């Protein structure tokens, strides 16, 4: 277990809280492209009227952080704010806000990663996302 000074803890908590707020606001203020869905038969003939999903397509977003050996990254992992990423390497912070809205989660991750990149230039923060 890594020892962190009180000043480090305060700084890390503050930057993460600010990043989360900036990310949440970016996602919440984004107006996604609505998704239209309907039922069809095997031939493509419509069997129902369109349903509109205002939050758009469903998906996931996260921030990949490398290297995981830097002090802030270690703090994120040790305080369970991020977890190891066995696929991309480093550690990952998952975005849980905004229900299932892919676009909102993506905007959240991008804003959060950009803010953290400015605070910790020796660490790579990469916003990632995928449709469900």
C-alpha cells in the first residue's frame, strides 16, 4: 500500500471531484441525437410506429489511465476509484452517470479526461467509448 501525504490526498480528491463535476455537466448539457426504433418483420416491413428514445443510442464510456505507476493513478486504484484494465492496460474509471446514453457518457469521459490531463501532464488520460 502506497503512503500518501495529507496534502496529496486533498489535492487528488479535489481534482477528481472537480473532474467528475465538469464531466457530469458536459454530459448532462449535451443533447444527443434521438434514436428511433420500431418493430419489423423478417422482410423489413414495419409492424409498429416509431418509438423515440431521447437519450439516443445505448453505450458505455470510460477513461483509460497510463501509466498506472504514477502516484495519482496509484491513489485512484488504492481508493477503488479506478480498477486495473486487463485489455488496454493501465487503469480505468468507468462513467456511470447519464443512464445508458452513449453520447452523454462519451462527452462526460472526454471532458473529465481533458481536465485531468491538464492537472497531471505526466499521465495519459484517454476517453474511450463504445456502443452497446
